[in-house]
């Protein structure tokens, strides 16, 4: 049985992200990767930007992002399941 890759759209918000601030990326991961797993990995990867305090990293739901009300001392990460049919054909 072939396991197809899964795709996630990941957005980074908050000034502590520096060059990643307000940018979105498509992550292609192995098919068994779950949403909660990638969220945990991203929080751990960027924890140093907030002094290691995971409480200062917020995972956002699939909603429109309004950066005006965001705490500048926190990191905001939005991770959404992404259907591969949205990707351009290469």
C-alpha cells in the first residue's frame, strides 16, 4: 500500500519571527504526519524566540488573521491541512 504525502499550509505571525513574519509556506510531509504532530514540532523549533516558553506560542485556527490585536511578545503559528489539488501542476 502506497502512502501519499500530506500537505500543510503554515503561516508565521508576530514580530519575533523576524524574516518569517506574515509569511506562509506549504509543507510536504510523509503521509502518516498528523496535524498535532507538526504543530508540536513547530512550537519546539521556534521556542527560543520566546525564551523557551511554549505558553507564548499560540496555534491559530483556520480563520482570517488580524495582526493588529496580536501580542508582539508572542509567536502565532497557523497550521492547516492543505489539499494537494490546490498546488500548481509541475
